[in-house]
C-alpha cells in the first residue's frame, strides 16, 4: 500500500502489519528474516519519513486502557491509545496530560518515540519527563521493561529514539490535576521579533506560551506576531467545568491545486490574520480543544498544500544565538518568496538526558513550506544558518536533512548507535529517515 507522513512527502509503498496484542507482535518480530526491516507506526502524524519502512508495525490494536490510578495520578495504557482518548477519560476526573503537542491524534507510542513537546516545555519539559515506565518489544522478540530506574540506557534511547530500539507496546504515564478543562487565554501583539522575544520572557511564568508570526513581514515589521499565553481556568461549576467538549470540524475533501498557494496568497493570509488578531479581544476563555488543537478543527488540512505535499521545518537554537539566527532564517525565507501559513515560535526549557530528544534550552521556530522544486536548495541554506547558530532540526518533522547536518547537531548520536547495536544488532528496526541519517545502513 502507498504510505506517507502528515506532510505527504515522501511517499513509499509498504506492508502494514497490525498485531492484535503484544504476543502477536513478539511472534512477528522473532520470525523476521535478518534482511527484513520494519518500524513502529502510530497515527502517522510525524511529517516526514520517520514512520516509513518496508514493513510498518501499527499500534492501532494496542489501544487498551490497562489501569487508571486516580490517587497516584498514573495511567497505564497500550501504545496505540491516542492522547485524545486519554483526555476523554481523564478530564472528567480532573486529570490531564502534562504535555500536549498540537494535535490530539498522536498515539502514546509516537509521543514517546519523538519525545514530543507542548506549549509548556519551558516549565514542564517534554512528554517523556512524565513517562514512568515503557514496555517494548526488542529485535530478539523479547518484551522488556525500561524506566529511569530499570534498563536506563534502553529508556534513554527509546524516549526520542524514533522507533529505532523496538516497538513500544505499553507505557505508564504520570498525569497532572487540573481545576477545570478550560484555558484562560491572553494574547499579546508584538510589532517585531525583538518585542516578541521580550513578551515571551516577561511572561515566562505563564503555563502555556506560543507565538504566531507573520513570516512574510519584512524590515521594521520582521517577526511581527501574536503571543498566546494560557493558564488553566479556575473551577466555577464542578459538574460542567470538567466536561470534555470535543469539537467537530470541517474537513478538506481533496488536495487543493497547489498554484493557489503562492507568495501573494500567503502574504494576504499572513497580514490579514495579523490585522484580525490585533483587533480581537486580548483575553478569552477557551475549551481545551480550541486552545491546544486549533488545527484538529479542520480534518485533513494537510491536503491544502496540494498533491506534492509540504515540508515542515522546525529547529531549535540556544537562547544566546536564537534572536540573530531566527532573524536570518525569516529574512532568507522571505527573500526567496517562500511563505508559511503557520510560523510558530516557542521557548524551550532545559534539555533532558534522552539521547536523541530534540528540545534544548532556547527557542524553537516552525515553518510550513509547500513542496516545490526550489524549496530544497533554500532548506539547505536554512540548515547552514541553523548549524552556524548551534541549532538542530526536529526529527519528527524532518523529511530531508542530510547525515552531515544530523551528526553535527545531535551530539549523542554515537552513544545512541552503541545502544541500538546492543539491542538491535541486525538493524531489524529501520526507517527511511534512519537510513538517510546514517543511523542504519
Ligand atoms: C498538526 C500537528 C501538530 C503537531 N504539533 C506538535 C507539537 O506541538 N509538538 C511536537 O513535539 N510534535 C508535534 N507534532 C508532531 C507529532 O507530535 C509527532 O510526530 C508524533 O511522533 C506523532 O505521533 P504518531 O502516533 O502519529 O506517530 P507516527 O507519526 O506514526 O510515528 C512517529 C515516530 O514514532 C515512532 N513510533 C510510533 N509508534 C511507535 C511505537 N508503538 N513504538 C515505537 N515507535 C513508534 C515511529 O517509528 C516514528 O519514528 C505535530 C503533528 C501534527 C500533525
């Protein structure tokens, strides 16, 4: 069957394996020939080729809730359970996931494998900081448990390890308590990038923080933006405050002709959105879905970029170099006439000890680019800017980074390789991405 990531680039053909439980998965892995390669697959919300291989081992049927301990605030569940499923169960009990990415469709396995971050990384770290234990099927077919106390090196390589150590079947997660399911949002407009950085720093004690940037604004307006701050709203009415209201949205039924997305339409969109946000009230109370997952309101929005798909480019730079580096990236993209609907800036807190996790203390910028011929040369130029500012690219979004750029920016790749070799000596678990990055042959 034809398969792809959320960016719809690249596309490949693969066999889909859907084990019904961990025993079936163990049996499949043990019977694999030495030359065969497979990779775990969750909801397919990574953008590039990290979940593409000859055989995709889906966690779709590993979707059971095993134990919810409300006193200890922990949940044990299968790796195919989505974050949205968890919210449905937890919010009515005043419990919440401590870290949420921008879509609730992500599976627990995918959230661990990419060690995903949310709008609160500056305070709460990434998803795996709240993972107490993982059960994983290794290349030998053995089911192994790992955590910060047990098989620690396997844990450090699996959290953020993009599925390359084995297939995660279950995990135990810590939950947070919340007063209500609503978020009090405050928006702060910045006239340029300097002001945006200042607003982010001044509001660093806000639980959630994310800025949308008009990526085609230039000169004195470069980096003009709206910063969205959020905190959990206090409870007013216990009965309704912890009800989970799922939003149902419209869908994009087919791929939009890609010529509709050009510098002019992007520029009109960016400046109109900025003007609209400037006029809007600066505070509002939003439902969980509206605050955390605005894009989930439009099903299949990835089709808007046309049949060739799009590439999301996300990098992090340390605080010292981020202002200068992000200015250069925005200038370069704008100079090349490459606009992005969604240009998002977030502050990151300290890095953790996971070997391939993306976040490090500083700032992360995300841009979406329509896939077209001239794009790849531009992205190579952006890579050079990112490296020159001691940054790195996010593997969950990547579809084209070179081995050289990866190895120059992920300092623990050799330690990761040594652990992979120990648990997967014949490279049973490989992806198109791991081959491209020189992590597997
Ligand atoms: C609209 C949108 C917004 C997003 N916002 C954010 C964000 O704010 N922050 C952020 O960090 N990310 C964000 N992402 C990216 C997304 O969170 C990650 O790519 C995540 O890994 C996707 O999970 P998935 O279940 O779809 O996994 P897939 O895309 O299927 O796989 C991703 C990786 O996880 C591995 N994997 C999946 N399941 C397993 C398993 N059971 N065992 C072992 N390995 C496995 C795969 O091999 C692959 O390497 C966003 C994506 C979208 C589409």
